[in-house]
């Protein structure tokens, strides 16, 4: 950032960046992915 190779604005770092909305969004997204993964594992184990 200080050298100027990359833009300063962008996607906030998950669970590190300051701000409650970012924290909530990444937490909800994490739980959605975990739920989808457990559903996928259950479907594959039935076959």
C-alpha cells in the first residue's frame, strides 16, 4: 500500500478489519458454507 502497487480500497479482511457489518457478513457467510458442507457430506454418505 505504501509503495503504491495495489489500491488502498478493497475487500476487508475477514475477522480482522474494523467494523461490525464486515464482521457480521463474514460470520454469516462462514456459517452458510459450513451448513452447505455438512449437507453435502450427508448426501454423499447416503449413496
